C-alpha cells in the first residue's frame, strides 16, 4: 500500500502513543469544540477535520481497536521498509496483508460497509449475532453462519449504529446495504445511547429453514462539544465574567432550538445551575426534558490598564470576605 494511505491518529489528536484514556478524551473534546460544524458553518476544511478527529477518537478510545490499530501501524511501517506483503510476519495472529489500503482496514475495524445515508458518508455499523460472536460486517448474512434451531438459539443479529447528537435528537432515516439488499431504517427522535431498535425480519438467514430473525440496532451516540445528556435532561456549561456574576446579567445560551436569552441573578455562584424548562431531550411520550445551564466564572486573563485600575479600586474598598467563615475552623 502507499505510504500516504496510513493516518496517524495520535498526531491527529496531538497526543503521544503512550497517552492515557483521559488524555485521549481531553484532546478529542478540545479539537471537537474547535472544528465543530456549528462553530465553523460552511467550512468544508473544518468539517473534514472534525470527521477526522471523530474517527481518531473512535479508534483510540476503544482498547481493542487501539491495539489492532497499533499493530497495523507496525505492519505498515515494516511493509514500507521492504518486507514482501507482510507474508510470514507475526502480528498477533492478524494478517494485515489482506487489506489493500488503510481505508479497508479502518472500515472493517469500525464496522463500516455498504451505502451511505442522507447525510452522506458511510456509517459505523457492525454486526454481532445473538450468540455474541462478532461478524465481519462484510459480504451479507452468510458470513455470520447460523445456529441449529434445535439448540433453541435465535437467528437475531445485533448491529451498532453511530449517531450524532443532531440525528438522535431530531430523528433521522438511514439507508444501509445488507449484502445485495438495501434497507431504510427510521431512527425516532429522542433516541439515546444504548437504545436497541428492532427491525423485523432483517436478521440472519437459517439455511436449513430459510427463516430470518430480527435485526437489533444498538445506538452509539457520538459526544457533543457542548451538550451532555443526563437522563432526560441536557446539561451544558457557560462561562460568565465576574461582573456578570456580581451584578447579574442577561446572556445568550445555546439550546437545541437556538439561542435563548437567560437572566443571571445577581450574586450567582460558580457551579450553580439554572433550569431551562422544556429545552432538554425529547421524551418518548412527547414533550421534552429540561436543560441545565451550569455557570462558571471566568476571570479575564488580559486586562487593559483601565480595567486593572478599576479592579484594584474595587479590591481596595471591598468589604465582602468570602473566607470569613474559615477563621473558626480547627482540627
């Protein structure tokens, strides 16, 4: 394969190859915020970078996928140095020479195959049989084998489908290729991570009975750069200035429906949460949960001479001591 095929996911996230899971997560969140499409509207370069960062995180955040990726990287390096196709090279029992390109390897690693979606691009979509044996994700149902009906096991299959926050929030229709068959799957609004969606009659085929089980789609929700889900509610953190915290203010806060003007009470504390009713995650029975806005006081790092002068004046005349209650504390 060409040397340009290989993508260095560690470099993409700006981390070392010995990075811890927490360091990987922190690097991803920082870059996701920077290149998120909402922050860079109509910027194709930022959109491509965002997808690249997501792909790198999806691989390196999973211990098994990371291990295989590291092995593949070693294979690619050795192949570039001249060994013939990887033949006879022990890579932990994996024959990487079967892949014609890096994309072939990643598509199988992430379970991608078949057609795209209305949003474009291939979806993370990998099969697992009802017995728990992972399928290859390629070539149709015959690749998965079958269980004898006399054993009592079903012909159901399970697949992992990756959704963005926007897709899960509003609902979306996905189109997939299962061998020679194309199916459309409607994902309902408000779908959460871990949800199992049933698609009747699209599971494995038992060659002995010609009966098909059902396909269960297990939802994996891609992390968002601003919102997080807690139960039926959305949680976010918004920075405010010291004067806004002291005097109160009206600030614009992002919600799934757009910016909403929120009134900050005077004296709001850092870490305090404000509730926006009905702005949270869609509920199965209709309606929405709430959105909780956690405020974080962010002091300015660079002060103009006039700002510094006024802050010093405030400090000189300030009567409030937030630590006065600590004077009486003893062991």
